[in-house]
C-alpha cells in the first residue's frame, strides 16, 4: 500500500465532506419560512442601497442569492441523502487515514530496523512521511471543528458516531495492515532471493554453454586445420591411425570361385 495514494484518497474524502456540509447547512438555513428569509434579503439590500443606487452587478448578485435560497428551499427533502453521503465520505476519510497512518508507522519501524533501499533519499522520504502524518491529523481537526461547531447539530452527532466507530475499527485494521505489510515484505524478499538464484543459475548455464561451444569450435578448427596440412590423415574429425592408413595403402586381393 502506497501512503501517497492513501493520503490523496483521504484528502479527496475531506473535500467531499466539506462540500456536503456546506450544502447541508445551506439547505437547512433556507428551510422553513422561505418568505421570511427572502424578506430579510430584501430589507438588507434596500438598507445598503437606500442612499446610493445599486449597480447592475450588485442587483444581479442580489437576484442570484434570492434564487439560490428558493432552490435550496425546494431541496429540503434531500438532506437525508446528503446525511448518508456525509457518513460514507467520513468513513472513507477515516479508513484511508487509518491505513495511511499504519503504513507510515510501519515504514518508520523499518527505517529503524532495516536498511533503506527506496528511490528517494532517506531524509526526503522521512520528511514526506512526517508532513503527511501532520496533515492527516490537521484534516481530522478541521473536519471535527466544521461538523461540530459550524454545521447543524445533527452533523456533530454524526461526527461523534462515525469517529468513535472508525477509531475502534482503525485499531483493528492497524494490526491487520501491519501483519499484511510484513507478510508482503517477507514474500518480496523470498521472491528477490529466488530471482537472484535463478539469475545466477542462468549465468552459470550460459557460461557452461559458451564453454562447450567454444571447445567444440576449437575441435572443429583443429580438425579442419589438420585436414588442410595433413590430408593423409583423412577428412574426419579424428585423424586416421597408422594401421588404418597402412590397410588403405595395401592392394586389395580378390579370390574368385
């Protein structure tokens, strides 16, 4: 598991929670007596421009805000769906945060007990992990502040329920993730050892094959050279013996019936 990927997923969940909270808050704020909300907007607008006429841009902004309130008021029934989405996004955040924290702590342990072999420098990698850890903690604080103190009360209760549940599950996941990472690390070491052994065996086999081919070529070259210089010894790879040459030189006697 890559901590950078987990961090990015946690950050994306935070952004989704923030947007959902703002939408939930806006809908709740526009719910109820929409006529009263629109009247307050009218009063504020007219008081601001009682002595000085509003510009076209200011009028357009005022109209857009009134339309936004009207549309939000129509979405009162959607808060249940947003509430559920927020719970899911919070679950995603805590899940990825806990996984990322577990991976970071495991890498910190490995850095103390094993030789670092990563692509980046040890100092740069350590700084990167420290920054991610602090940013995750800050994200958690920001979400808590927003949902408990800046959003409707029911979102504060949602935060409490989800955070308590995910903290407990996170402790269990941390143990499982650590075991999994250690298991994968052991498997990777065995794989690398096996690949090293196969590579060494392949190199030895290649050297042996080259040696055999070299010796064979040398035999063939010696035989060819001997054939050129001493044709009396025949054209075979191995030269004829003295007896073979003498028998070939003796005349053949045929006995008739």
